[in-house]
C-alpha cells in the first residue's frame, strides 16, 4: 500500500544537518510548503548548520538540536509533535572512523535507531504515519567482478559501519513485523556532491589537491564503487517516501561504477582544468598507501525495482556531477577551511600518518 500523501503534515528528518540530510531537508522545505519539516540533529563533527543557510529562515522549517541516543528527549519530541512521517538519516557514516571507534557506531546507528522506533511505536495512532529508514548498499557485503546487489541479496556486512547499519535495518524490519508499524527502507550506493565532509574520497581529494597534499589511494586503487549525485538520492528519497509501498525495501544506485584510481585520475583532470593548471599536475599527488582493513572490493546496485515501479532515475551524469561538485568546493572555501582548521586535523593525522 503506498503512503497517503494527502494526510502528511509534520515530518521529522533526523541528521538533516549532514551531507545527504541537508539536501533532503532543502528539497522538502522548498517543495512541500504545506508540510512542517523538523530537523533533529545533534551536530557531530559531520553536522553543519551552514549546509542549510538558504532554508533555515523558512516558515515551514524548525531545527532541533538533540541526540537520537537520548531516549527521553526523543520520546518527548514524538509526544509533543505527533509526527506524520519520519525520514531517518542520522548516523555515524564513515567506514574508516568505524574501524577506529566501533562503539560510537553501535550507539548512534543501532541504539539511536531503536530509540526512534520505540518513540514512533508509542505514538503510532494514525494509519498514514510512516517510518522511512535510510540505509546503505554496504549491508550486502562485497561483490567480486560480476553481479549486482538486489533487494533480496542476503546481508553480509563486513565493516563495523556496515554491521551497525545492517543491525539498524534488521530492527526496523523486526518492528514492522512485530508491532505492525509502517516502515520503508532504502539502501543506496556512494553519494557525492556539495556539502560532503572531506573525510570521504571525493571531497578529500578535492581538498588535498587545493592544498598540494598527497592523494591517499588505499591498496592498489582497484576497489569499485557506484557513485550517485546527492541531489538524485534526495529525489529518490522523496519518491519512495510518497509512493513507496509500506514494508518494502528499495535499492538506489547510479549505474555508475568506477575503480577508485580511475575516478581519482578523472577528478585530477577536472581539477587541473578548473584551477587552470597544466594537465597532469594533480595526478602527481597520487600516493598509494596501506589498504583499509577489510576493504570491500566492489559494490554495485541493481535499482530496477525503483526505476520500474516508482519511475525514479538519476538525472545528473557523472561528468556533470563532478564538475558541479568541484565548482561548489572551489566557491565555498570558507566552508572547507572552517572544517580543515578544526578537529579534522587530529582525525587526519590519526588516519593517514605513517600509512
Ligand atoms: P553525514 O555523516 O554527513 O551526516 C550525519 C548527520 O547525522 C550529521 O549531521 C550528524 O550531526 C548527525 N548525527 C550523527 N549522530 C547523531 C546523533 N546521535 N543524534 C542526532 N544526529 C546525529 O552522513 P551522510 O553521508 O549524509 O549519510 C546520511 C545517511 O545516509 C546515513 O544514515 C548513512 O548511513 C546513509 N548513507 C550514506 C551514503 C553516502 O554515500 N554518504 C550512502 C548510502 C547511505
Ligand atoms: O556505499 C555507500 C557508502 O559509501 C555509505 O554507506 C557510507 O556512508 C559512505 O561513507 C561510503 O562508504 P565508502 O567507504 O565506500 O566511501 P569512502 O569515500 O570512504 O571511500 C570510497 C572508496 O575510496 C573506498 O574504496 C575507499 C577508498 N578510499 C577512501 C579514502 C577516504 C581511498 O582509497 N582513500 C581514502 O583516503
């Protein structure tokens, strides 16, 4: 049964100050002026209110600084607002940090998700209410050269991050099965675009090229990821939220697979052009470093269910998306510099020194 759009009014988006969350908040605030969008985010290192400076004064938007691991706060919010829909994005999202500190991932991704489910369940009164959980293709594990992840691929998470996301997905399904609350899950491939924290491959390389620093390629650079422009992911979330069938899972992907080394070479070419540098300048910064522990070889998504049943498809080509992304980082030096001058330096030293 698809979700009844006409009833929706109060929407809670968690993690809305992060990379993907900020694009989802923007789309909903601008497109659904008859909804009220509440953004619950505790502003970890990855949360940044300046990601939302263009919508934060909108009359249909409220920011709530709060932690999803705080059950008392979460319960109170649900009691007060009686949300019609929840789009849950808040998470610890970086695989390398999950290798450094797995417990933080259990706290937010597992306990935080269960807190939200409990509060949703306690306040579940209206049949149109929906809990939409945003997840990752990493729950399916690692592929070799052939095949694609489909919605029925068995879970086989390999990193502490993906184990925590798989666990949260299982809890969402268990609550649907046990307590009959309406849920939907989507599992998406690698996102890229404006506002992504520069710990992830693409913004890290843009940032390092800007500073003339080495571009660290894990292992031989042969690992493959499927890249999707973040605005296309936000559009998919909008489509699934309004038209998806309750109880179902949807895979989201870009049909855009790249070996890391080829992607970084392409990015170097784009950066050289945009910076007016001689061809080959940025590529000289490529440095092979010790591989990520337990590094998944390949992710590839089959999004046929979403494209055929709900009519979504990506609209931004990789060439166009990379160009827009580089333009955004070059035009937003202040955003980047504020991050680079803070806690990021400690993280960077711990992650890349002596590698
Ligand atoms: P991000 O790290 O950029 O942002 C996460 C946001 O969650 C931040 O604003 C942070 O402050 C907030 N947050 C973290 N812990 C919190 C807590 N305990 N309470 C309240 N807020 C908290 O992450 P992202 O890349 O935007 O990913 C968003 C979601 O999408 C995550 O659930 C992630 O697993 C999923 N996802 C990400 C990708 C990707 O490529 N980035 C792909 C597929 C799925
Ligand atoms: O597949 C979806 C997932 O994509 C999301 O669920 C995660 O939240 C998101 O972080 C992303 O995970 P990855 O580990 O694939 O993304 P990351 O940008 O960290 O790395 C992309 C690839 O680049 C991966 O194979 C590791 C490699 N890499 C990464 C970094 C940061 C490098 O070679 N060097 C680096 O410095």
